[in-house]
C-alpha cells in the first residue's frame, strides 16, 4: 500500500492547511492517547506530569509533530529521510510498533475535530497511508 | 459484565440523543469504503463505488449507513447487556453476511472520526475514551457468535 503521486499531493495539501497548528495538534493527540489508551503511559513514567496539556506533554507533542513535518518533506524517501529517527526508535526508545497505530489514530481524530471541512475522506485515506508509511520507516531497524 | 462509570453512561446517551443519523451514518460508511477500499467487497450490488465522489453520492451507501447507525440504538438502550442484545446480529453477520469481524473495527474508527468532526472541541479525550469503549464493546459483541 505505497504512496501514489496523488497520495503525496493530498498529504502536502492537507499539511499546508494544518501545519501552523502543529504544536496544538501534537499536544492534543498525545494527551488524548494517554487518556484513551492508558497502557501508553508506561513509556512516560519518567515525566513528573502526564496530565493532558501539561508541560512535558506539550513539549513532546511538539517534538512528534516536528518529526511528522520532517516526514512530509522527505515523503519521496521516508526510509532514508527518517534514518536517524528510525535508529533512535529501534535502539533507544524501543516503542512497541502497535503504538504507532494508536498515536496515528489520535492524530487523525484531532485533525478531524480541528479541520472538519478539510479532512475529507480523500484527505483521510492519503494521510492515513502516509502515517502508516512513517510508522513503517520508524520501525525499519527494529529487527 | 462491562462496568460503566456515570460519566461514560451520560456521555453515550448524550452523543446519541443529539445524533443526526442521516448525516453521520452515511458519512461514516462512505468514509470507511473510501479509506479502507477492501471493505467494498461486501457491497457488490450497491452500484457505482468507482471513486470517492461516487461512493459519497451513492444513495444505497447513504441508506445503509443510516441503517447501521440506528443499529447502535439498541446498545445505547441496553448498555448493561450489549452482548445479549447483539447475539442475533452477530449470527447474521457471521452466517449470512460473512463479514470478516476485523471490518467492524475499521467502521468504528471511521465513526469516531466523523463524530470528532461534528463535536469539534467537545470531543475531548475523556469523551473519546467513553465513545471508543462503547464501540469496542459493540464490536466485540458482534464478533462473539462467529465460529
């Protein structure tokens, strides 16, 4: 299920509309993930505060969206474009790949709630495919 | 037995009491058919599903989307025994419709996204958690009679 030229165009078009809200999207998506999927909190036990909208959550949401922004710019070659992040996830973070799906779903929910008119079914399928491809690139070096 | 908090019960009743079935049902089903095109396998006799525009404009898809959403009403009214409430529908989906139960999750994810679009910032993390828990119980009940 690789990204067609049409998918890439749709992702870039959607990103152009939503990227100024990237920090807010990241913070909301991460907060939501920790609330709706409490098992994900196990990765953040070192944070003093895991509550929605807290400083560590906001900072981390911003970081995650920075990664997505990078991925959009490297959409033609995610495997190489995300090499550093891929190594980080494989050797240091070791986040179980099921969680990529979970966070992606939360990002989609947030984008849908913030941009209901832009998040059409066509934009949704392209963006979902893109986030799946990003997850695949991030788990490239796991084993 | 599924335990529901007061907040969860109130949230589910609230969402469905304000639900615009003829808008949300069609939107959720058509989104599912666009985002997960392999689900179209179950709708061979629905006519033109050739592209996203055709799917969204298709009156059979719209009608069926509304039907499916109303199917959730019984669970909303019987939250304390959704499993029994859907036993017959589960048999139907298994024996007659031959629907792979993994598809239930795909449709429920699309429904979540459509409801998020409708409710905007009112679709908080806690509301999402309650809604997804409800749908997870429905999905589990619908898959229960498969053998």
